[in-house]
């Protein structure tokens, strides 16, 4: 595998090797790109990064052995830990963790998450968690990104649809809620795309050529796009309900903005879900099929135009997406109880009363 061989060659090139207990590592005065501070009173660990973007490669074995290659300044530094456990901690940065091989087990409060090969874990800066070395056997690549940089990346999704927008809401708009989101590839070959992007980021950080941080930001945007489109998200029931409501709101907004000439294929192309999924989604939230809901939206806009403009009925019919007068009149009367002309007349009578 491309990324595995690159990491092996980098490991051989590392000229700084440290053999430490975990307690020694977190108190190390030397700047490896990471540092640990302790919350006054609680003594909870907060890990911080001293660069905008840093990468590390962790090799975990169930016998308690852990080797960590840190890409910060100059040649990579290899740190081997002698502990059989890692403390719970907060990261004061956003972390993208990609399991290159094997499996890695995480604990977040009382929950346990097992990330298999090819899986991606997104961990925000409000999550209290740790890896379980005794249950893990594999290699994980961590891309650590400062909060200002990740905010800049997620803000590009503020008006985006589907999962990109969901990620923006989860990590930016809902600060205060612990977020650790697990994604896994829909198909095994799709993890190769993610692996290659991780590789590009990793070695931009390693080489540190001029402008590498800007290049890394571009790779991170592409990485998040691919995770959102090519990977499945492992939901809790609460998160699934939240996302379905979020997705319906996005679909509804899209229909309202494009109701004149929209077709269901437009939803498929825009949101990347199958036809039946949209019918189920709309039915669950409105009790109507997609076709009936679209008629409802068009008639709603027709009523608004009849009430607020002096356009004639044929013009309004065309404005809301109809070119068949009979179908428009029948649809309007079925939902309003009056013909378009009768509805406009009733409005005038109300004004005169």
C-alpha cells in the first residue's frame, strides 16, 4: 500500500528517538509540536498543538506497546511509550484519525467506539476520550488541526447540503456538545481515495515546503468532501433522527427555491440519494409523496401571487411551473376548495367587508 511504504521509509529516516513513560512524555519540556496542560483543580489533561497543522502516526499493540512518529519540525521524531494505558484527555484542537490497518478502540466517557481499517474518526476539541491500547492492534494516522484552521474549513460548508452541512452544524454551531463521529467506507476501494489524501497531507507537513499550510487546507477541504460523499456515517439513534430532520430541511429549502421547474432527478443529482429515499423522507415529515408535496408547494406560491400581485391567472400558472391549465385549475381547487379566480374574488370580498 502506498501510504504504508511511505511511512516505513519515513520511520527509518527519523533521527530523534525517545523511549519514555507516558507521564514523562506529557511533561517533556522539548517542543515536539504537542504539549500537555492540566486543568486547575480537576487536573484533567488538555493536549495542545503548537503549530496550525501537525501529523502523527501511532502504532498500537495489545501488549501495551505504542510507537508514535510525530511530524512537526525537521525530521520526524519517534516516541516509544512503555505504558500499557493512555490517560483520558481533551484535545484543544480538531483531530482527524484514519486507521491505516488493524483496529483501534476508543473510549468517550462511558461509550466505546471501535474503528476498523479504512475508518475515519473526527474528534472535536470538546471531547473527553482515550485510546485503549489493550484492545487495539493497528496503525492510526492523526491529522491535528488548530481550531481557527478547522473553523475556516467548516465555514465553507455553512450553506452546503447533506452531510457537509451536518458536519458544520455538529462541530461549529453546536459547540459544547461532545462530538466524536465515526465514518467507514461504503466500498473497500473508496478508502484508497482517503488514504491518498491523508498521504498528501502527511508529507506536505513532513516536507514543509513554502506555502505547505495553504496546500494542506486545500487537501483538508477535499478530504472532508470525500468523507461526506464516499463514506457512511455511524449514527446513534439520536444523531440519525437529527440528521434526517436536517436533511429534510435542506430538501425542503431546495424545493422551495426551485419549485417552478424542479424534477426529482435534480434532488438525486444535488443530494446524492436514491429516488425512493426522497419519497420516504418527504412522506415521513409531510405525509405526502414527493409529487404531492411539490404540488402543495406550487399551489402555496400561486395563492401568494394571487394575493399579492395583479398578474393574471395564466401568468401565475406559468410562474409557478404549470403549462397545463386544466391540471393547474384542478390541483388548485382540490387543495384550496376554490378555483384560482374564485380564490382571488374571495380575497377582494374580504377586503370590502
